[in-house]
């Protein structure tokens, strides 16, 4: 049995999902030989610590840790002080400066701890720096949950298609935009009307610009380019056009000609823009679904679709990353 | 560097693809630490042997091995006599008795050799028997290429989604049927007309019954049920209806109501039948594409689509399986 002590940094929607999933799957994971114990959870109010394992029932009903924190330690202090071998980083994302996640990841990797994250910001700002830290300290940096949520895109490209040369990846990487475009096309309603509906349903934020201006999608393009195409690009290298200028008339004209309009991120083209997609294309998915088409030399084009967001779904991608750390070996390592 | 000597049994379309792909990817694989050497290739005419590695250029232009065979040995003799640690089994499939592949796989697994295959027959007839042989002899039986060709369904379900409970898998597992149904819907042509077109294009066999009666799809349902759902079922446990009774009128009626008709295999329902699928569903793919929707407890529904067949594409799935043998470890094995 491999015992792994874990620190969770960040206790928002995804953090709650992580606690729930680790708790729910504890016995199944033990059956696989993996005993995962969450020994600390931290948010902006403080930290709850228990070396025997945090009681999920005790904290899941709490929106923040304010009422249950046993220590005032913040993220970086916890990472440096606590004897965990793996850090799950799920603090709020900031793709301009990457903080506070960037500090957390640097501390963890430098300290020889694996990092698993859904936090795009630090990877957009400093992917190659973080990757080098991981390699230098002989630990893993895993980030499936940063792109396409539950859609196993990184794992597919890095592991399953490992013998292939990947020519490119195109896809729908933002569920909010896809929902708005889907509703505009279905009901022939203007952008602002569909946005307002999405906001009412909690699918779009009160300030939707991060999604609808294409910023979120562009961040994912940066991560994919650096992680899967050995590029070394910044956010500003991506050419970005969002969906705010799309009219129902444009969608209806496209439909007449057998197309839909989707916000497509493209690597290695490094573009994000509303794009005509043939209606019959596998990447044409509707509602909040995400999709990605991976074009390869041997396997043709493989397309994967799934939910782009959600507390449990994102936590599931994080869990999958954790398991892969302990199930994947470099081929020549054990021979 | 891990050196792996490989015997290839079967030298039809897929076998040619395997030789081509192993040759093409040799240096990339060495970069991963994996030195794959094909030391024998066998078909019904005999065997070509070279312990230093078969010269791909010498045999790729040959339709059979008749002109280049250096030995009269057949599959089982080769497996028993040759010092390979991995056998690629790609002989013609027979889902009634599984031969000759079943004998080949039994010999290889019993002799402590890994088996990687695209051959459905032996797995449909004797999956649990073969799986037990593999476990008893501490080797791997890998069969991604048997279901959905290049679509990484088994790997997704077994590895990437390992923390998930899989509720079910529904999909389009036969490219020939999908092509026929797609053309019938597009052009409002009768079944026999579309079949004839598919035959002209080499997409359907002269005797198409294996595909159009649902036999091939049902075989894949058997493999998925036994491999991913711990079932122990036979071909006769699957309820099968093919596509020969579908009319263009039915397709056109479905279309009016926002549906398409696809031949869907369903596990664990153990059914194969023409099914109404919402036009916007991610499993609605056209032409010869395959698709599969995996519904899970944590990740929602993940859908994957890709080419269901093809020489290089199938060989790519075989290569992916080979790599995974040497890159995947049981979690508790090394601790």
C-alpha cells in the first residue's frame, strides 16, 4: 500500500469537490493500492490540520474554513511546514500574475512535493519555469483539470497517443461561450439576451468578460501550446477575438449553409476566434459541453467531448492526475 | 533502455500497418527508452526471421510472405520456438471459434509473453479464460484495437477514468454501418443502394453480413462487457438487430423530429440495435467514424470519436498498447 499525505490549498467550489471525491473514493483507491490522506485544507481564512486525515463530514457543510480552522497558517506556510508529499492547488485563478497559486506551486515543487492543479493562472504565466522546477526536484506537475475540465485531453495527448506526432488541437474550451452561442442559434436571440439567461442560470459570471472575451480560452491555448507542443509562449502571443460581436443573423446564415459558429481555440495556430464549424463535425457540441479534436499522424483525428466545468467533474480530473502519478513510470526507470 | 523483442503473427492489412508503424516510430520510441525489435513475422505462407530486426523495406512491398519467408513455421510454432517477449496477434478474426488467434494467444500467454491484439474473435469467445492466463503468467493482454480502432476507449475507461465508476458505454462501433446510414440519410437513398456504394468504395465487404447484421458490433459489446464491467457473457447473451431493415423514410421522419438513426451498441444493456439519437448528441458522428459515450459517476459523460478502422490507425492503437505495457505500473508494486 502506498500512503500519500495530501495538502489541499484552496477551498472554493473545486476544493469542496476535491474533499468530497477523495472521501467518497477512499476505499476504491485503497483497493488500487493507494491510501490517500488529506492532512490539511487551507483557504484565505486559515487552515484545518489533522495528521490522521481531515473529517470530510465536518468541513463539507462549511462554505469557508472560518469556523473550523485549527491554525492561522496560509498556503505557503502550510506547504513549507506540513509533511505532505502532494499538494492540490485550487485557489482562484489569475492569468496576469498567477498569484497566489504561482507562489504555492513554486514552494511545493521546490520542496519536493508533487503538484496537481485546476488553476490555470500559474501555468499561463510560468509553465516552463514550473515544469523545470518539477523536473529538477524529481516530482510531477499535473494539470489535466486546467483545460477542458473533465475532458481527459492532456492525458490523451501525452499518454494514450504517445507514439503519435500531434499536428494540432482545435476545440471548444469554454462552456459559458458555448452555452451562449448554442442558445443564440437555437432561439435566434441576440447575444445580450443569451448572456443574461446564462447569468440567471449561474453559467456566466456577473462580469462575464473573462469568458466571453476569449481570455479563458486563450489561457488554455497557452497551456496546451507549452505543455504539448514544446513551445514557450505567453498570453500575449495568442490572437484573441471573443463572442460579443456575434449576431443571431450570422448564426442563422451559417446554419443555412450547414455550419455552426463556435469559439475555437487552436494550437499551434495560437488563435481564439469565432469559427465556422461544419454542423456534422465531432467538435460541434452544444450547451456547456467542451470538445477537442486532436489531429495526429497515425491515429487520424481523435475527438473527445465532456463537461468543461463543475465541482465534482473538476475534482475527478484532479483525482485522475493523482492516480497517474503513482501508476505511470518512465519506461527505462525500472530496467 | 528497455529492449523488447516482438513476434508479429498475421500479415494482412493490419500486419502491414504494424510493420510500417514500428519502423517509422523506432527512433521516437528509443527516445522514450523503449527499443522495439520485430524479430519475426508470420502469415499462412510461413515466417521471416531475423534476430537483429526484420528489414521493413524488404517485406512491406510484399502482399504475403510467400517470397520472403525464411522458415515454414506457423504461428503457434513460432510463438513456442522464438525468444520474443511480446506477441502481436493480428490474424483474421472469427467470432464463432476464435481460431487461429485463440491458439496463438493461449500459447503466448502460457509461455509468459505479453499479447497485444486487434483480433476480436479470441476475446469474444474466451476473454475471461485469456485474462486469467495473463494474470497467472504475470503478463499483459492488451486489446485497445479490437474496439473502435483508433478511438482510445479501453485506455480511457481503464486508466484515465480509473477513479470513476462507469455506469455504461453506448456507441457507434462499426464504421461500415455508420457510413451506410449516413449516406441513406444524406441522399434519401434505400439501404441496398447505399450498401452498393459502400462496397464500391471498399468500405463494405462483398458479403457485408458481418457488419450490417450487427455481428461485429455485438462482438465489441461482448469484449467491453467482459473487460470493463467484470461480466462473463457470451456472444449469444447480446440481443442483436442490424440495419438491413432501415428505410430512408424512417431516417427522414427521424430527422424531422431532430433525431438520427444509428446502430448503437450498449453495455451493460447488452443490446445492438438501430437507435434514435438526438442530432445534437456528441455520439452522432457521420461517415465511417466511430464514437462512444462513457457515462460515469464523477466525470459525467465523456465521449470520444475517431476512425474505427484503417491499417495505420489500428497499428497505432497496437503501438499505444505496447507502450502502456512498459509505462504502467500497479500502484503498490514498487513500494
